[in-house]
C-alpha cells in the first residue's frame, strides 16, 4: 500500500507560478515576495517572464538598427531574469524548477501577452508588481496589473506593491 501512495504522490503536478517582470522596483518586490512566501516549499515551479513589445519597423531607419535594438533589450532582460532566478534559487527553489523566458512579440497590450503566456504554460498563478502609476496615468493608459486582474481566467492573480 505504501508503494501505491508513493507512486500516486509522484503524479501530483507542481503548482506553476508565472512571475511577469520588468526592470521596475515593484517587479523585484514581486520576485522577493514569491521567494519569501514559497521558497523552500516543495511542489512549486516558477517561470520568470519578461515581455519586450516588438517595435514597429517604421521606428528604425534600417532592419539592422531594429535587430540591434531588439538584441540589446533581449540581452538586458536575460541578465535581469538571471538575477531574479538566483534570488529564487537562494530562497530554496530547486534550480531546475525556475525557468526564465524573454518574449519579443507584437502585443496589443502587455497584459494580454502575459495572459497568453499564462494560458500556454498552464500556470495556476500570475504574479505581477504594481507599477505605481498615478490615477490620471492609469485612466489614460490603463494599468497592466489592473487589466490582468480583470481579464485573467483559470488562474489566481497576485499583485504585489
């Protein structure tokens, strides 16, 4: 009977946490929150996600300038994600259960791109930092965290301030 229990417990999937990050302090706080809250507990895996909205071709004089801009941003994002990844590993997450993804893509909104990734990855939780924009800016531009809160399906959303 113990063998059955052991085998059935191996079939339990890890809870998948998606942390959408950028270079902001609030994004770093979101990573630190997950590290403090879940670090060292078994049964969790994390994907760190950075979305780079693909710039319009009209924004650059040449395709080469555009490629260099994308590669520069991708390189900075990879370094940032690796720093965040190390924070999670040092908090007790198992190294192979912390992934990092940089997506350069055309986004109607960053929130929609984040939720698209959540759906693809089947994450049960999306964690974002609250950007700290003013009410006026939020009214004009909208808030990524607010859009995620209202548009998310089949997952929980943690907004960290």
